[in-house]
């Protein structure tokens, strides 16, 4: 690991995880181009992550997991993204949701314990399928058109979800649906093998192609009453969800990978017009310094926020604004760093064979993950004029 990696390590356990991850991403980076070109899910990467125990990283220790803190989780997430961004973002949804459920106790204890047991023993994967074609992101408050009807001691659920990351390998889907009888928004835990559940392969984006965030179709899917695991309550103020920092951690990992690509290129590329590699050119050095300045600033805010979350659990709701700022600051910084890296490499950065063009397409996706910039700016503006 280089100085970029070592900057935020605080414990020997973190160092061990990052060393183990460093070995994995060597393989991930070799396969990243083919996954991207084919828009195929990184099955091989997930097999390796499963074998090394990453699926249970955030599962509580009492249930057989590693009980990773938010800070630990972000370090690993950032490192995986340096090898293959779609792998990191996809795994992050699973690990983040487990962490969220662990910290909020929003599910019945026995239900959460059983899911954790399946993660540890059977290596299952879980994710939320919340976004819909008409309502958009749940962060904007749209009510699900997916419908849940209670009948004969069971729920019957129908609807369509989009942006379902991990779709090819998910074992459980957490599906928000409007309960017909009451108008409430319920969250239902639906197994993959449920009759009437299918995946439509619609994922056709220019970035994050390997997440295979295809459409989930539910046609009269019947689940037991116990499948209703939570009811969503609309809040007037932004809620603090630390686990969502896995998103900016992923995108800053992409930026680090791009920075490293540019530095390696500058060390070796020597045009005929120069008696030395371009690393000696003052403007190249200035751009590298600018990348490192931006990375250090963004990561300091990201990890200091995660540290506050871990160390002061009773004060987490006060961090809602910091969490939103972290996402906006870090993802926009990541875009800027990748752009600088491409300016150093020049026209070659646009070649299909060059990893930088993939990093550029992938990092742009971060602008559309929640919360988007306009939501962050709105809540900050509202806070400024609240008094």
C-alpha cells in the first residue's frame, strides 16, 4: 500500500483487512475491463469476496460476523473500488443494509438474527429494491406504486422496481409497497424463489455497468404476514443514516485509482520532445498535487464524519447534515480528481483500453446516488434560514 492508503488507517485490524483486500483487487482490476465491456455481473469477484468472509463484515459479532464499524467498512469499501467500482458499490449495499439494521434495531430481533445466520452460514446477499419508474428515488418522498394487499393470512404484492443492484445474485429483496388497506408504506422481505418474482435484464448504462441494477418485477407475489418487516415513517427533518457513506467511499476509491493511473503514466511516459518523463514537467506535478490536495480534504471529512458516528452513538441524529455534506463533497471531488488524471494522461485516457475512461464513466454515477446534490443544498439552505 502507498501513502494514499496508509493515511487513514488507525488500527492493526484495519491494516489486516486492507492488506487482504489489496490482494483481491489485483484480480479485480484485471477483470474490470471485460465486465465493463460486457456489462456482466462480476461473479468471480463475489466468489472471492464470499470465500474471504466479506459478506459478513458488518454482521454483529454475536451472530458470527466481524461487527465492523462504519470507519472500518468505509476503508474496505474504498479499497475494493480501486480494483472494480461496480463490485464495491454492489457489495456496499448489502453490507450497509446489514449495518443499518444492526444499528437501528428496526426489525424484530429474531428476523434480523435469522438473516444474519443465513449471511454467515449460507453466504446470502440482501438489498433494498425501492426505486420505481414513476416515483423515482425514495429520497424524494414519492409513494410506491407497488401494491400490497392482505388476503387469507398472507400478503399479495405486485409492482415494478428499477435500479436493483446485485439483481443477478440477490437472495432477498427488501421491497417498499403501499399497503392498500391503510395507505401506509410497508417494507417486505421477499425471497428470490418467490413465485411471481422475476428479473428483467434492462441495465444498459454507460457507467457502473457491472452492478447489473436490473428491474425487479413482482406479479401477485404471495408472502406470509411476517414478511412485513417494517413500516416507513415520513420525517420532516433529514434522518441520519451513516451506512450511506459507503456510496462516497466507493467513488473516492475510483478517484484514487485514477490518480494512481496518472502518476504511473507520468513516471513512464516520455515524449520525443522531452529528455525526461513527464513527471518532471511542473504543470504535471501541479496537477498531481491538486489531486492529492482534493483527495486528502475530501477523505478527511469523510472519515472524520464516520469516526464521529462510531464514537458518539447517542448523537448520531445530529450528524444528518454532515452525512449529506460528505456525500456531496466527496463524490464531486472524485469527479474532479478523475478529470485531472485524464488531463495528465491526455488523449490516451479516452482509449477503450485505458482504465481512465472507465473510471470517468463510473465516477459520474455517484452524482445520481442519494442524496443528490440538490437535496443536500436544499436542506442546508433550509437550515440556514430556519431561525
